[in-house]
């Protein structure tokens, strides 16, 4: 299902180099963001413990609503 062109114009896409936890937290604070949507690979078990989970960290860190979408 495609988004309406008017809705597409309302979506902010930001690409930055750095640590997601720091960058997103600053962006959300300064821009008064209502919702962050994150994509995740849905790792679990050993890999999750070894690599950490950026999405999980962001869920606890961000002060706005956060939606995590797993890959299929």
C-alpha cells in the first residue's frame, strides 16, 4: 500500500553518521518528535547478547513513542 504524496512530504528522513542512541536522543529532544519507527533484524539469544540490541536500547532511552518493526 503506497502512502499518499501529502503524507510522504510530512515524513522526515535523517541520515547521520554516529551512534544511534546519541543521535536519535538529541534529534528527538531538539525537534520535539512524537514517534520514532525503528527496523530490526530480530536477533535473539547468543547474537543479541554479543552484539547488543540498538532497538532495545532506544526503546528505553527515547522520550517519545517508539515503534519497532521486525524483518520477516
